[in-house]
């Protein structure tokens, strides 16, 4: 699994003109990509990593201060641009494999006590955020 994590002051995701997920206070906006070999165990590890990641103000984590997370599926994190100018998506898991694993990350975060908002899997989403820092990290499991 791969995640791009940004510390944000606020973030939202809109589908067809409707806001489907938003955090209106400091927290983390997380793009999650799934590849063919990922498992539920990796989804649990990613959730634990995100919940405990000490990148918020004062080196705090979401678990320390109850900060929210906006989690959005993002198959393009596994795009490959080594050949030519058009990315290939072969390393990205297909929807029927990826969707339950992204949901597993979300479910595990909620089980840990996180306030989680989400995008809509497979939808054309418009994501807005105010990166705080800026802090942006790539997590590969």
C-alpha cells in the first residue's frame, strides 16, 4: 500500500457538486493507493501508522489530539511514467481488490478511535485542501 499524507488546516472532497467528505480543523488528508499484493494486514498497519504519525503541530499525532483524517482512494499513486509521457496503471490493483482494502484502512482507523471522512471510491472527485507547513509524506508499506 502507498499513501500520500498531508498535514492540513482543512480539506474537502466533492463529487458531482456535493461535498461527500470534509474536515474543518487541522488534521491529515490521506490519499491511499493499493497494489496487487496488498493484504488486510497491510491495511491495518497503514491505519496504525496514520493514527500514530507525529506530524501535527507540536509533534503530536491524530491519536494524541483527536485530529480528523480525510481518506481518499487514489489508484494513480501506482502510475508508472518511466516509459514515454503517458502513465500506465498496471501496478494499481483493480477496483474489486482495492476498494475493500481502502475500506479496511478506514474501518481500522475508526476502530482505533479516529474521526474519518472519506471520498467516494472510483468517483471523479474534486479535492481541496490547505496544506499546513507544508508537510507532505509518502508512506510505502
